[in-house]
């Protein structure tokens, strides 16, 4: 089968699509023929070696956690799934950017028929991370919540989940994404210099919570706005969180199929939109990451093996 590999830390050019042996499922595992697999900013950091101390790569390393596809083989002791079932889920083995992937049966759920493949294959990381960030700050109908990176892969879901709780949501994003945010009941505010004053004007009241999906000083901005550290959550700026006492709930805080299944049902019913920025064939994985690393992507970038 074809799979993405890199043999050393580095920039995009270390990524290769190689012929490798097709895996065989063991007990409690299923083999999935991948139809769609999302890519993540975290994979960039791993590939560059920036997370070597926390998540070292073993070379040659694969990539990818999100996945959706069709079960083509099952191992012993698998319950609840059969060959031919359509599923979505995740692997912790850095392996979903491939034509086939072995997945533990507890890490997949059935794909609702109404859920497009591209959405199903990019829902796990962004969806569970957004779910965790909203849970961390616990917004309610009386709250005003600010979300940085509000049109990105995680931010675009976090603003919708916070709105579902009845909160007033202010989304920091570039002007080209303001119409999308407005259509989903979010108050758009331009990011950049002067953002604090623009947020105050848009809020009209004190900001009660802050979800940072971007990093780059937003934890300090939340403090400047008077948000209590316990109601600030960042998925990027861990040093700032440690300094001020903010929270760092992310994917790992909601990494389960119970949450994933709930998000999939919401998306299938049209109650949660998962924007797809662009899709690429597996062979163009370098192009996919070039687009991701340019930043300012509205929604998810997806590989189609």
C-alpha cells in the first residue's frame, strides 16, 4: 500500500509517499481502507522535531490520526463491526495518512450516512479539541466568550459549540471570514493590533471566558480583558498558560468515541458545520501541508488516499 513517511525531522520536503507492507489487524482491531484523513498543525510540529521532548518520532515515521473509511478486515475478538462497515475514528499510531490503517475497534464509530467522507475523516482532532476547549471554560447564556482563530479548523467548531450553550461569542478572524461567522450567530472582530479595544466595543460587557486556538499572545490578551485565568483555555501557548494559571484542555481531554459519536451525529443532522477548506490526493501531501503552513485556512484540509 501507499503511505506517507518521513525518515528524519525537517521541513515539508522530508515527506514521502512510499510503498509499504499492508498491515494486518490483531485481536480487537480492524483494518480500514481510508477514504479521507485530515491533517493537523500538530503534525507539522512533530515532523519538525519541535515536540521531540514530549512526542518523539521513531523513524521511519508515519503521519495522521483522523480517519474515515470502510472496514475490509477484522481481527479476533472484534465486536460491533463487520467487513463492509463504514466508520470514522482515530489512531494514536501516526498512521492514517495511508491507503489502509489498522485501528483499535474502541477507536471507531459508525459513519452516519448523511455525513460526508471529508467531514468524517477530519472530525476527530478538531472536533474533540473544540469540545474540550468549550468544556474547559464552561460558557452559559449569560457569558460572552472570545475565540481566537475563530475560522480555523478548531476555532470554527468551538464558536458553534459555544453558541449551542447559549453564550454570546466573539470570533477573532480576518475580515474575509466575517460573513461566515455572522451567519452562525458569532460577532466577528478583526484580529491584530488594537484587538482588545475592538473586543470591548463589540462585547459591551465584561468578557467572561476566552478560548485560544492560535497562540501568539492571546493568553495575555485574555488577561488584559479581565478574564479569570480559570476561564482561559489555550491549545497552543502552554508557557503562557503556566505563567498565568490558564487551562490547556485539548484533544486528549475529550479523546473518546463517545464525544466523537456525538459530534458526528450533530454534523450529520446539520447542527454542526465542519468547513472543508480543500482536499488533496495522498500523492500531493506536500502541497497539502504547504497550504496548511501558510495559515489562515478556513476549516480543514483533507487527504484522500
